[in-house]
C-alpha cells in the first residue's frame, strides 16, 4: 500500500460518505470541517491537497478558498525570504 492510501485509510473521512466532503454550500463545509477537526491525519491530508493543487472539496479541514489563501501566503513568504 502506498503512503497516500495509508494515511487516507486512517482519516475520519473513511467512515463518512465522500459527498460529505464535497459540499455545495457553507453549511456542508462546516459539517465537513467538524469531522476534520478531530482527524488524526488532518495535517497530511491538508498538505496532500496543497501539493496536488486539489481544487474541490474540504481537505484537512480547509475549503478550496482557504487552501488558495494558504498557498498564496506560502508563495509570499518564499518570495520574501529569497
């Protein structure tokens, strides 16, 4: 089993319908975030979504918009330290 599949297997999301993490409204995002909040693999999940530039869904407790903001801050920090 590859590393990705291993951490995914341990996520809280493994016990939920996948559609729960691809909501169509803000209420759905909040429900997904609550599930992610206690997840033992929240950090690797978020880092995977950032590295893969995943555009849809809630990953690591962050919405698409939040992940875009994280990436922007990281790019700005990298540019400032260069």
